[in-house]
C-alpha cells in the first residue's frame, strides 16, 4: 500500500485568495494525478504528471495549475479561488510497471 | 459523453445478501478495469481489478465478471456485511493516447442493512 499525503484535509477560504493544495508520496512513483470530485459524484481527471518537469491537463478543464519539481511532490495551485472551485481534490500515484492507482485522503475545499 | 456508465445509483441489500453493481463502457481501447471503494471523508481504495482477457476474477467475497463482447463488467459482493456500506466506483484506463488516468463511473451508494 502506498503512502500518499495531502494537506490540508479541509480548507475554507474567501473568494480571490491564492491557494496551494499539497500532495506528496514516499514511494518514488513517477506518475501522479489530480482528480476533482463533487460530493457523491464521480472523479474527474484534471492534471497528471509522468515525472519531474512533466505536467499535462486532464479530461476536465480546470483553472488550477500544477508543478512537478520533485518526484515526491505534486502541488496544485489556484491563483484566485472562486465558489465554483468548491469541491474535493484527490491526488493519486502509480508505481512504474503497474496500473494500480493509490489515492490520498483528499482535500475538501470550500470557497465562500 | 460519459464513457463509463454505472448502475444502480444506489442499492440497499440485506446483510448476507449479494450486492451487484454494473458498468458499461464505450471505448474499446480501455485495457484495465478497476473497482474502487470509498468511505465518507476518505480517498478511494482499490478493491479489485480485471483486464479484458479474463472473464472473471475473484478475491475473497468480491468478484468481477467481465463481458468483452457486450462491453460490460460487474462487481458482485457475496455475503454482504454492514461494513461494506460505502460508495463503489467502477473505472477504466486507456484510450487517451499518452494519458493513463482513470475514467470513472458515477458511483453506487451501497447500504447493507443489518
């Protein structure tokens, strides 16, 4: 089982603020992903990375951006949060040569 | 366009019964089909997965049945227990060229009544 950490777990913030959601994994996985999930709904891929300095947009258009400067770290940033960004954000990673995605506990974001 | 359709949206099963959740997919390029279990406030956890060259896979009380020609797959939970109450998501991987993120179904809220 992989260890994937996300901080903060819960965040309530006002409109217009810049936020960064942290995701880190200790398994040395090259592939990492961000999904967005509204309560009780399916997950949508918003960003992925295949390694350091590699980032791509996913299926669901998102105003967030990501960076991958270190293998273990894959932060997601919103430059100016809006109420429409209210959702749960889940980070995942995959070990090389496998298909199993391991998910972190998620960050529940509320923008007022 | 929803590429993975999941049903039912919610399901209530008596303790000891069989829970069955169905999924259908569109994209024949999908090559890996996992099921995830999610409890409130937690991230999804992999339950069981199958590839299209296998028609059935069983792990403990959980079985995936896969019908490649019909483009359908299902999760069976035998001897369902109250601790199985959770949201279950089917998913599929592939068909995106270089990207291998998962495409998820909308989820099934399963309640096991004692």
